[in-house]
C-alpha cells in the first residue's frame, strides 16, 4: 500500500514495546502552502483516497487505505481552523492484538 499526498506515514514499534505507533507528518511543500491551498490539496488527497479504495480489490489494502481516509477526514476540520502545528508529528498508538496492528503486521509496504 503506497499512499501519496500531503502526509508522510511511518509505522514504528512503540517505545514501550507494546504495539506500534503510526507517525503522521506533513510534507514540507504542504507546510509552505497558504491555508486555502492547503485545504484544496488536502481535499484532493481525500478524494484520491476514495477513488483508490474503490479501484482496489485487495481487502487488506482497502482496510489500510480506509484507516488513512478516516484519519484524514478527522484532521480536515482542524486543518480548516488552522489548529494543527504542521511541523510536528501526530502520533497514534496502536495496541497489540488490535485489528489495525494485525493489518500492519500483514501489510507489504511499497
């Protein structure tokens, strides 16, 4: 699963050794845009994700992309209000044995 867009996604083992962490950072080019341009690019990112989800038949890929889509949709209103510091990482903790942890364990990143 490879997702292009304004977000860079890194999966790392949790420092506690319990599960994984999903680290989301915004690309440098996205950070440099004015608010209106950022929102347009982020909405394009969401629409492209929706199209890619519909275009694939692989269930694991769809689930991973749906997760990123859901996160992106949750971020959108906060981006619109300019509430998110774009130069900081967003860290999402994923517990062991969660469905998302199972998905990450079986994922093949390109």
